[in-house]
């Protein structure tokens, strides 16, 4: 009968072999590339939204900006 330590070691060895196989087959890289593309698209969307907001703020007069920001102050 196997001891708990041997069972855990066997499970870790199997997991290591599965991970090595996934790396060799390119599965890990594909997942990383997919996640990088997803995060890049999210950053781009936020950047476009930020740019649009800054364009609106820049088009406002100083008084309008002050009035808009005054509503953000904690009371």
C-alpha cells in the first residue's frame, strides 16, 4: 500500500507530465496569447473612453469644469 507522501508525489509527477505535454503542444502559449489579446482590447477600449472624456473636458470652460468637479467633493 502506498503512503500519503508517495500518492501526493505520484499526483504531482502526473500533473508535471501533463503540463509539459501542454507546453510542448503549444496549448499554454495559445491560452496566453488569447488572454493577452483580450486584455489589450480591454485597455484599448478604456483608452478610447478616456480620450473621449478628456476631449469633452477640454472643450468645457473652466467654470463648467469647476462646477462638474465640485459635485465630486465629499460632503
